[in-house]
C-alpha cells in the first residue's frame, strides 16, 4: 500500500538518506519536504536538503520552517552532543557527523514562499483527499508551531512518525536524545496534542537497526549516486560511533532517520513495539528527556514506541531503493 507523507528534516547525514529513501521507493508518495533548524542552522539544513533532492531528481516542493526552537537554544553547558558527534582524523582535522554537503553540486532549486508551519496548517485544515502522514526526523518546532496556528489538524493527519527520544539510550545529554533535547517545549506540545496515531522510533530502536561496513560495501556495489552518497554518510557515521558513541556491533553506525521511512514501507522493520504514555521533561538535568510511563494500568497511552528494529530488512529496503536512482 502506498503511503503519502510529508517529511520534516534537519538535514544532516541521516536525514539525507531518509530523503533519498522516501523519494526513490515507489511505496512512498512524498508530497513535500519541510526543513527546520537542528543539526545545522536553517539555511544549511535547507541548502543540504536542496542538494539531496537534486541528487535523486525529485521535483517535490520544499518548504522552509522555523529558524529557532520555540523557547530557547540549549545552553552550551547542556549540550555534549557536538563533542560526542565529532571525530579528529590523522591530520588532526575535525569531522562533525552533520557537515554540509560541499561534495554535492550547488542547487538552484526553488523554495516555496509559504513557511512550513503555515503549509501544514493549510494542507491539514480539512481531511486531505488522500490520507497523509507526517514524518518528523528533526526537532519538532515546525509541527508544534502548526499546532499553535490550528490545533484541530491532528484529526486530519493519518499517522505521525517521529525519530526521537530514548528510554535506555541518550546522545545529547545523559538522559536526552538530540531532536527532543533541541526543542523540548515543541516535543511536549506535540506529545500532548492528541494525534490519532503517533509512532516513536527512539535510539532504543535505531541503535540496534545498525548499518555496518559490510552494508556500505553493498551500497558501493550498487554504485548509483544515491548509494554512493549513502556510503559516504555511513562511513563518517561509523567513525563517529566507533570513537564517540560505540554500539553493540563494531564498525557500525546508527542511521536514525531512514528507519522511519523503512517502517512505512514495511512495518515489520520495527520490532518490540509498545503502546505507552510519553511526555517530555522541561526542567533540570532531565531537560529534553522523553519520559515513558511503563505501568500496566495507565489509560492515557499516546505513543507506539519501537524498542528494536530488524537491521537486515532495513538495509535491504535501502539497497532496493538506491538501485532505482540513476
Ligand atoms: O538523535 C538522532 C537525531 O538527531 C537524528 O534525527 C539526527 O539527524 C539528529 O537530528
Ligand atoms: Ca535528523
């Protein structure tokens, strides 16, 4: 079954693979891409996204979103993310996990005039003719702002799929994951909005649905521009994970964002999915933490959370899509 989606990104190395997978796989009807500040400032995430859409020859519309989080930027002391996402090579050169795509040609792609939150509020003002879901793989600022414009849109969104959070895993501070930590007020607003179905793909899943160096060899053998770009992104990510965020497999990386797309293509990519209640902490050392209620008797469950993922199915889905690129 084809799934019509709008993809919200802070392009970044894994966002780029999510955009390519969504644009290339025929089971996904990609209606639009919206950009937000997160891994990089808004201008950079937007330019990076333009270049990736050119790489896969996609002509879908691109909307710029919010330049800043709802309330504040995290104080430097709060963020260990930069440090945990940067490696130094033999020449002493620093490599951040989300550098700009200077290796790709500049893009003269047009950007829509409507700001992303206004686009959301107009697109979902009435129930769309074709059921449409939203996939957020960056901070939730755009969607939270759209909810401020029109809270009623939640009833017209088929499913909200979010990459973010972590129950037993974190990567921004000791207890939070980057997307939710970057704009916790937006995350809390979205969690409490009453979506018909909200699926969360946290680090507990993406740290298991890994991509390995052997998988990168498969990308190289496919040899299309998309496959080779994905290989480049994963190579750098493997370095960062090996040196700064070790996983349970050596020579492997998490490739968080495209797991959300792979799930929409084949929902069995997600395993150990639990229906629970989540909120987002807005204070103290847990600022930005996804707080999960595991008690059996709670009746205010609002999120389907994946605690594991099938990494072989995930990689196979990406390989099949990359073969369609030219
Ligand atoms: O914590 C992982 C998330 O933060 C991913 O979406 C990655 O792109 C960064 O935005
Ligand atoms: Ca992202």
